[in-house]
C-alpha cells in the first residue's frame, strides 16, 4: 500500500530542503514536500498573517490529495508545530487522521521558551541563528542575502511564537515519533517525551548525533527511521482494513 509523506519546512526554509529524501525513501512512500507562501516556487505570494491563515491555506493544498491512500506528516522545528496543527485541521474538516506524526527538532507546544526571537534586533537574531547552525555563512556575509533571509525568518518565528496551539485535551489518534539532535540548543533541558500528551497512542523519542539541523547532517539515518516506522504503520493499517 502507498503512503503519502507530507513534509513541512522549518522557519526560513522551503520545500526544497526535503527533495534529497526522495532517493532514500522506500518505493511505497510518496514524498510530498509542502511549500509555504512567500518562498520557493511560491516566492511572490504574500507571507501569512497568522498561523491560522497558514493552516487554512495548507489544508486547501492538501485536501485534494487526501484520497484513500494512507498519509503521514513530518515537520522540523516550526514545521513540526505546523504539522501538529494541520493534523487537527484535517481531522476536523476531512474526518481523516495521519497514520503517523513525526515531530522533529522542537518542543511540545506547552513547553515553548519565553524568549521571543521575532522581537530581537537583527544583530541579536543573527547571533541566535548562528548558534543553531544550519545556515550557510554566506547568508550572513552578504548583505543582499541577509536582507532576503531575515524578514521571512522573523515572520515565521512570529507565527509560531504568537499562536495559541490546540489544547492537549484534543488528542491526535496516531502514533508520534519525536526526533532530536543530541546537541540541539533549541530543545536543551526540555522533556521531549511530553509530546506523548498530544496523542492517544504510542510516542517514541529518537535521538541523533548533531545539533538543531541534524536532519541535514544525517539525512540517510533520518530517512531510514522514517522508512522503518512507516512500513510498520502501513502494514498495521492494511491488516486492520482487511479484517
């Protein structure tokens, strides 16, 4: 059975960040990198004014693709929180649930840090981003690239930092996999297993070498995990449908 894997980008990122995954995924898993407005092939579209606006837009993109095939969500950092909200929207509007939710490189919604990055000065925001790694030095060294990068990143951060997330009383009825870099400063000191409070089924934590952008540093290991997890989930769903 086929499974569609919808991947949500991190703040300042785009759908292209996931394209390298295609050659590593098993044949029954269809890669669907989701592009947000204001970047990549949607560069000329205005950025979202709120997380709710983003979710509404992304649901409109996903809805025609939510046929009878199983599907799963993967999101990294901001993308993980977007995937969480999107799973709720799909369930409410379409009556369907993902067979799996992968949340990577971020805290559970209730554990967000007090630091509001989107309000920092440009200089301080650059310092914070450099600490996380994953952004080419050239972006900080060339003023024209920085002028393109920082405003979009700041808007993304504002969406996440000002949004009121779904209550833990509204549980997602699917397994959750939490992925984390062992040296990730963004999740340091946070009990990531508290993601288990957001789903009604199993929750597992998987740790990788590296910092915040371990998904780029260890792509093959990350995708191998996704292959294993989704193969088991698809097999289980297939058995349920046949019984």
